């Protein structure tokens, strides 16, 4: 699986920056083509209903962030959910033998700990869990996706598969590389952003930027 762009650095940036989903009606161009999907597998839903305790060992938390998770029922549930999603990813066709998956989980734990420096620690931790769960669900196809949608650009084709994770996400590919992007607030259309990449679609056309300082590509849906 290609991972040149997606890395554990996403988490450190994502947890501090945060993201939100646009409610603008003009996003129907994407949403009309997106099936009403669940972001959890039946197995995950059942397990979550049976276990409201976190997966981490609360008898000896490593830091103040883990102490917060142990004392907060919502964060504890997300910790349990993440563990279930992570184990499912490990057993998935894409996850078997994928050394990046385990390394990125270690990187995520370190990024979560950086929430100690955040002004609002709890929202930082909450966002960290939500994005990590969404990343694993999208990258390892643990929930159904809408796509791939092909965008024809003069520089080459860009493909995107959209996932109804929380927050909504997209796995976008161009030039043999891949980027995980999350839906951002937008005045019009649907705008997704990754680490140094973005895709903004509006009324059948898309603006794609691939890489820091790269020129904008103008594209149309195939």
C-alpha cells in the first residue's frame, strides 16, 4: 500500500488544528452520490455496547492524558473503539503484513500525548481519537466507500474515494501517491484537506493542490 504522503505526522497536526464538516447545501454534489453508510462495523457496534471501559490499563496510566481518558466516559469509549478498529485493520487484507500500521499506531500514541501542551486538552484528545479512527477506517477500507471518483486534470487523473467516517474523509491518489484528507468548512462545495494536499469540488469541477506550494490543478469529474 502506498504511504508516501500519509504518515503519523498527520495526527500531530490534526489534533491541534481540528476540523469540522460543512453544512452548506451546495455540498449535495458530493453528498447526493454518497450512500448512507455507517462508520462502524456490526462487530464494532456490538463490542462497544458491551464495553464502556477504555482499552488502556487505567491501573497505571502513563501520563495525565491517559488519566483523563480513564476518567472520562466518552473518551474511554473512543479508546475502546479505536482498539477494536485497530485490531480489525491488522486482520484486514490491506493490514496483514503492513509494518506501517503498527508504527503509525505508536506514532499516534505519541501525538496524543502532545495534547498536554494544548490550551483545551479534552477537545484535543477527542479530536485525536476521532481522526485516528477515521484514518484507519478509510485507509484499510473498514467501511464502504463511495468511488473511486475520477477527476480529469490536464496534468493527469486524480481519483478519490469518499468515506462517511467521523469526521468525513477521502483517500485521494495522484501521480502514484496517496493522501488522506478530511472534510473542511467551506462556503460552497465540498473541500477536503490532507497534510499538504487539498481537493475542492463544486458543481462537477474540482480544484486540486498536490504538495506544499504546488500550482492549482483545474479538473472535471469524468
